[in-house]
């Protein structure tokens, strides 16, 4: 073990070969960074690798049983919104009830403008998979999202992964419910669920929080985070408990208090 | 009956039927004069385009006699006609006379009266048809005898302009014989080349080629098999060949395919028809092939396939283009010109398999009612062209800062129809400090206790669209229709459950039906947030 140094050219060559066999992209342009050092470090590529297949599962138990995965859908939509300069986003929806309730204005707010999305409504999952594969091979498409109700077979996932590698397009498999962890051809698998938000200092709702779990990752290790989603900037940040304790509370209510202080004193 | 056309401020007779001509109505006469001669004259507006179309159709029909055909345009002297070069064709019909008779008989059966002339040269045939032939008897000028046969004809038998004819007439030159004895040099000096040229053309001294109308073949390709085939691979290979040959022809004509029909004829005399359409004109065989391949999967060959036919049913003009993507050092311009094309082809393929109307883009509508604020347009349609109808008064608002919604104000899932929820009873110990419209609710047999809420956002119906029809009384669906038609006010709340899931609920502050019976929930779930 000690005989081989970390920087041995032989080892490097081997690593490159494995990388080639695995078909994963290299280089900064082939990666979508989260701009969150914790998550980016947990991924061996320094971000979400493009041109491959990712599996995103909803974790909201009660809603998932009813076919909805709003957190997972938003997570994927927000990720693809960052890719949309590279092409169109193809969203394949098989005709099961919950899938076809995507709301355009919300996508728009996530940065996925209407011109960037094409929805393909398939009759069943077979057609949806076919549409996904066609989309993954198309150079004008930057990302293909497939909303599916049931887990895929390994063969189907492998086909999609190969198509994504061939076409240089990123694929997202979206599933509402959490299936038993099985073998998967996808490069990463994420679980996204809602988490109770922090009690804000103003009346109303705090920032949306998700539990984001990296369940499976080729060459990487599983991780779990609680992230906060910011509607205004369409970005993630780590929720306070996982960050250093020095996270600033939101400044506006404090300044309001400071301002009222002296005023009351004058009165 | 006569046709009329406006000519230099006067309405003149453009053409007349035999009865009118017999009564003295000739082309060129003004309509007033013609009416004076025949008060009962029936007139219709001349339609040169329809005339031309009719001649074109007749030309296609006349291809049964000869391959070399031309349409002679209409002019003021003799009307239009058809040229047929029957060189080497007459024997097929039993000689020239027989051909002429057959031609005349068929035309009269079709309802046309005709005058046919046959001669060595186009000029002589023109003269014979107009001045020798009658509707009953076609005129046939024997070979090499134009001079003897046509000498007695008037000068109008030459294709001369009206002015030249008038001058000749004034000079006392009435027949071709008169003209033929005149010396050529003074004729040319007096009238230019025209007279001598027409004479020479008539006599065959100068060659007069016809410029034939090329046959416009329909875009059809067909393959016959010596032995019936049955394997899908064979059909696919044949289809590729057919597509290649069609695309080459279309490339020449600068056209692209919009609609294509593939027909498979089986030995038992049954046929299967597969039609595909494209969103844009396409000329790439491999793309068209892919459109078909989705549909060829379930092809039943039966006892075998005898022949295949591919017909283009709709085309669009399409300029020639770079057919192959430049690989390697691609220039930016090439990529820019080609981006979007692959997407269009992808959408075509998706539509051909998923069905039309299944590949769409969402588009905002200028309507503030949430469930109607978004519509779907076909993915290939241009956004501007197919703007969805909305309220004009709301359109301005939608694009203004005032109408812009706060980020996160709309749910990612919107239920197609709001679903009634059961609110949980309010506890006495409920925290008074938090803004909470209700402690929890149950939806689809699951209870969601709430921890936080934000609202209300009050959305009124489109009240300006008129009063509610009074016959709406069904409570079950009234809230939906009421809001669409401009009635009910909804108060929307964003609420968060204990597990962090967020919902878009609305409350009806005013009961829908004042005299409503039974316990009717006034809380509805309309959407789910991330």
C-alpha cells in the first residue's frame, strides 16, 4: 500500500481508465455546481455531473402516496433552470393523475421560463421512456425530466444513462414515492423531502426547507443535509443547524427594533 | 353567351360562343354594341386564370397523344390553344387523319367544341386550325404542301399583330398568295422582320421549336417486389430507398415534406396506410424514416407484401440547406443557424408517436384566476403567433411591475379542480400570537396539522364578465364555475404542516349559496408548494 504514492502516474492512468469506462464527464464545464461547498465537496466531481442520469425521489410520505412530490419536482426544476441557457428542457409526463398538475407560473418563478420548457404528455410509462430517450439524444435539449409513478427496471435505467452519455444531455428521473433501494444505473440518487421551516421573526412562513439526501453516488458516499430554498434568488443554502453557529439572523427585524428603541425613549 | 373584359376604359367582348358569333357578336366588340345587336346576350366576366387552368388540365389529358406539348397563350386574335408535336405518334392511332378524328371525337364527348389543324410546321397548323378547320372537320395539310394548300387563306392566318394586319389590308394584301408574290426586302423594310418570319415559319423555312410543358409528376415513389416480402427489416430497407429517391427530387424542386403517406399493399389485396406529418418542411430521409419507424412496429405483413408506395401529400417551399452537421471545428454561425432545427425534428418525432396535441409548451394567459392563468400551445407554434386569448385589460397588468407576483407565491402543483378539505376544530389553547386561520385539515383521508400560515391573498372572480346565471344551483361544482364566470371571492392561504409540507388553501369568505343546505366546507385545497 505504502509503496504506491498518491501521485503515481500508473495510478493516475488507471483512474483515468476507470473514469472512461464509467463514462462520466470530466472537466468543469461538464459539472453543475450547487455553489454550496458542503454539497459540492460531497460529490466527487465538485458538483452535479452533466450528461448522465440522476434519480430524484420524493420523500413526502403522505403526499408521495398520493403521487405528489412537490419538493423533488421543485428541486429538479431549479437545477434545470440553471442549465436552460444550453437548450430546451423536455419534461415527459406519463398520464397519471398527479403528474399533469405542473403549474406554469411556478416554473416561471423558478427561472424555467415558458419558452424553455416543452412538455410531452405520454400515454403510459413506456411512451414516456421512449420520449425521454429521444430527448436525451437531441443536441438542442439540455435536460430531460421524466416524471414516473413506478420504479424502472435496471435495463431501462441503463438505456437512459447510455442515451444521456451519447447525447450529452442530463436526465432526471422523478419519482413521487420512495421505492425500496435497489440497484440503479443512475449516477446519483437523491431523496428530497420537506422539512419544518424555522420560525421566522415576522408573522407568516419562513423559508422553505428540504431534507436533501444523497442516497447513492458513484464514487461518492451518502450524505444528508437540510437546505433552505430561497424563492427570491432561486438558490439553496444550508439551513442554520448544520452551518456554523455564527449564521446571521435576518437583519431587517432587528433594525426595526433598533429604530423603535430611541423613538420610544423620546416619547 | 359571351365573356367580357375591361379594356382601356371600355368593356369589350373577350370571347363568344357559336350562337353569339352567328348573331354577329365578335370578340373585340364593345359590350354596348354587342347588346345593340343581341339584346338578350348573356355575359359573364372573363377569367383568364381559369382558362389557363383548364388548358393546363387539357394539356395533361392530351399527353395520351404525344409527349411534346405546349399551351399557346390567349391573345386578342385567336384565343388560346394547345400545340401537340405528333412526330412519330400518328401511327399509333392509325394515321394522322384517324388521330385527328379521335381527338375531335373525344373532345366533343368531354363537352368541348374544337378546331384542329395538322401540318408540317406549327405556323401552318395554327393557320389550318383557325382558317381551314371547322368544328366538324379537322383540317389536315398534307406533307410539304403548305404553299398550295394555304395560299388562299387570308392574312389573318399568319400570327401577325393587329396593326400589321390592318396596314396589309389597306395595301390590298388580302391573302397569303398576295403576300407570297411580294419581294421580301421591301416587306421587311416596311413591317420589320415580323411578316417574313411568320411566312417562313408557316412554310417551314425557319425552324420554330415548341417549348414543351414539362410533366409535373406527383411526388410518388413505389417499389414492387418480385416475391412478396414479410420481414419488417425488408420493409424498412425499401422505405429508406423510397425516401431517398423522393428527397432527391424534392431537393431539386426546392420543396420540403409536410405530409407523407406510406402505403403497404399485401398480396391478399388489402392495404395499410401510415400517414405522418411534420411541423416544418423536412427533406432529411433519416428523419422521415424515424417518423415512420415508430409506426412500423406493429405492421402486419399478412401473407406477404406485394408493393410499397410512398406519396407526398403536402409540401412547402424549402431552400436547400446544409444537410450534414459540420463536425470538429464548427463555426459559431453554423451552430446558430442549426440550433432549433434538431429540436423541431425531435418535436415532430414525439408528436408522431404520442399523438398530436401531446407535445406542448405552457403559456401564460392574461387572466388572474389561478387555474386559468396558464394554457398550453403546440410546442412548435411561434409564441407570438398563437398568443392565447386573455383579457385585454389584464394583459397590460400582467406585464407591468404591479402585476408581477412575489416569488414563491404560486404552487408547483395546481390541482385541476380545487378539492374540498375538512378543517380541524379550533382548540381553545391555540396560540394567539401566530397568524393561523385553521389548526389543520384533512385531505384525501390524511390529516395535516398546521404550524404556520401566511395570507390571505384575496382573488376575486372576473366580476366584469357579467352577472351569474341564476340557474346554477348544483353545490358540488358551483365553486368552480362560479369563480370562472366572475362570482366567488377566494381567500388564499399558504400553510405549512408539521412535517414541513406546504399547501395552497383557499377559503370562501362569502357562502356560495345563501340558502345552501347541509354542511358545506368553505375550505379548499388548490395547490402544493415545494
